[in-house]
């Protein structure tokens, strides 16, 4: 699929998996036409900056931290929730940068993660069969015919929610909230008294002392590197009509960019070589991620790299492995060896969440903190043994004090999951567990 002949509507010529069964094509067309006239959510220059930072991660000169909600909900797009998610990302980035000694590329699963793939188009409860819930940008979670009927107008609402989120994130990151002078203020109340919170507090005091030293010798704390931060956005490029509508041609370079987010990824269920998602993302100039599960075919992965990154440009392609703590040791080495032998420029990122999900005795879908940490550790150790670069981590997490994943410093057990189980989709690490992961990764980065 050469980009010279690419156009943003050509995906319609390929099989499109995981698309809703929209009931009224005319309504869908009107919504897409309206979306096509709305301003871009992100800009080509920002996207190019992210590509350069990811190129550094591919060389081992930076580390990718990608994290956020499993599936964003319209009802949770509030200032407190956005602030708490940003806080924990900033905390993790500070730990990785200061304790790990490496610049961190911060990418949120935020401002667009409103749609999700499903294993089946329909769901049956007590003999009633309805369309599956596919995220707030498609339908609603309540199990009624009205709620479960896909509604294209929800994409317009999703755009507005993403715009509101981005507006607040830009205000926070550029208006002083993201300043390193506030590093200790980011410690959430429920984390501050925990072992991880106390470790973070000690690290924050060291950073504050370093800033005071710089001011003493005449280096201003108003320097943008100190009083501002940069956060990029990402989501799975699932709803192709929405992505097409927000794809624009840059007037400076003439290149096409999907301006719904800085980075997009293709999921394990939609990465078919002859599929519409690969066809569409082959032509946009955003950094692209591809989720790879344990049952992949190595030749398919090589072909995906050729299609999505034909120029083999560093920073263009991130392979996000989601292999599971029990299979990664066997599955990852041959994949790394073959990609290395081919000389492919790749940011290797570890998703330790999706292949480690199980149902607890309480009936809740959950993930074990120990399994998550085990997969991350094996990811690093395998890269070291193969002479490749562990470039990043991809986490489902929240800044709220949820009880969705077992284990961690406070050792959440199955019986405690129900106390604050809030996710509408997959279980997430809470702020304390996320911070604990960051400290563990920092140790490995520094090794």
C-alpha cells in the first residue's frame, strides 16, 4: 500500500473489522461531514515532535511511558479525574527520569479512548440478546435496546469531550501545574502515607534541593524545562470513519496526519495485513503502535513493519508486546532476533496488562500486580540478553484509589476488589500501584 497513492478514504476498499453496525447510514454520513469541518484536536508540528522523541527511545536515549484509562467514559471527563490521571503520569515520569536517569516521553491513553473492540457483536443476558457495548463513542453500557443501539452522533460528543480534555491538559502542563517545583504537591493524599508515597516524597525533596541549587548559581526556575512539561495523547484507531474525518493535510509538508491524537495504535484484533486499519494508518504520518499478542506469526509482524514503516524510519513504529507473564520468556526472544536480523527500527514497548487478566474468586475481572511486574521484568531481561532496546511500557492505570488489580504494596486481595471497583472495561492499576511499577522500572533502566 504505497503512500504515494494513498488517500484517507481508501480503507473502505478493505475488510474493516470491529466496526459497529450503524443503523442509519445517512446519519453516519452527516456526522462524518460535520466532523470533517471541525478544527483538528492536535497539530502536525506536535506530532512531528513526538516522532523525534520516539526516535530517541528507539535508540535507547529516552523511555516511552504510555498510560491511562482502559476505556474512557463520557461521565468521567471531569477536571478532578483528568487532573488525577495527569498527576500519576507526572509522578511516574519524574521517578523514571530522576531515578532511572533517562528522559521520558509521556503519552496518555486519554482524550479519545472512547471506543473498544469486542470478541462478539452481540451479548446475551437472561435470554435477551442485544448489541455489545463498544464504548461511549458508539453506544451506552446499560442493557437495553435503546442504550445498546449504535448512535453515530456519539462521535460528535466524543470529539467535544476530547477537545475539553486536551484544553485542560494543555492548561495544566503549560500553566505551572506540571512544574518540577510542584513535584511534591503531585503526591495524592491516599498515596502519600504509603511506602511508595514516602519513597516518592524523598525523591521529590532531592529534586527540590537540586532546583534551589540551580537558582542559587543563577539558572532560573522559569526555564520551560523546569516549569512546563509536554504530554502527548493516544488512543486505539478503532472507529475508522471518525479517524478519516479528523485526518488533515499539513499545509507545510503536504503530508497527511490523523489529528485526533498524536499517536495511534492498531489493536491485536484489527492488525490484519489486508485489513482496513492497516490500510488507513499506512498513509498517515503519526507515530503508529501495533499490539502483538503471544500467538502472532513473525512473518506477519515483519510484513506489518514493511507496510507501516516502509522507509524504516526510527520513531515511526512502536511494537507493543502483550504476551503474558507465563509466555513472554518463550515467545519474545525469537521475535526480537528476527526483527534485529532484519535491521528494523522499532520502539519496543511492553503491555503487561492485557495478557494477564483473569476472573477472581469474587467474580471480578482482575490482574495480579505480581504478574504485571513479572512480565515487565522478563521484557527487560530478554532485551538485554538479545542485545535489543527495551524502549517503553504501556499501562492501563488511573489516578484514583481503585481496587481493580490485586497485590501491590498494600496487597489488595480478591475479597477487597469490590470495595472500589469502578472500571467500565478492564481492571487498572491505581496510583500507588502505578508508582510502585515506576520505581521498579527505574531500577531496571538504571541497570
